[in-house]
C-alpha cells in the first residue's frame, strides 16, 4: 500500500527529488497490486474507446453489454460477465 512521505520545503531541488521518489513509490504500489478493494464506477453508457483488458461495471438498464447488470471483462472483441 502506498503511504505518502514528507514534502521538503527547503529547496526546489529537494522538492524535485521528493516528487520523483513519491511517483516511484506510487508506480511500485500499482505493480505489486497492493489493493484492499477496487471500486468500478457504475456505467450507464458504453465506453467511447474500449480496450482489451477493460473491466467495467454495467448498470444493466441503460447499458447492458450482454447479461444484465454486473462486472464485465472485455477481451478485445466481446464482453464476458464475471459477476
């Protein structure tokens, strides 16, 4: 899990270094996958640009990719309902 560090106020150089370190820590937390939860926004319309690997949460009423409300995975061609 990402925990922010202290932000230096003594110089621009220190701030630049701290920012670089924080961005590195954030990117590493994504790589490791240290998440307690993932909250997908409820969609009521299709995405403008679908990409293989997308996970979506469809409302099932205004937007139904195939099997009603739920979580779907896009393989690049079709959506598969996961739950």
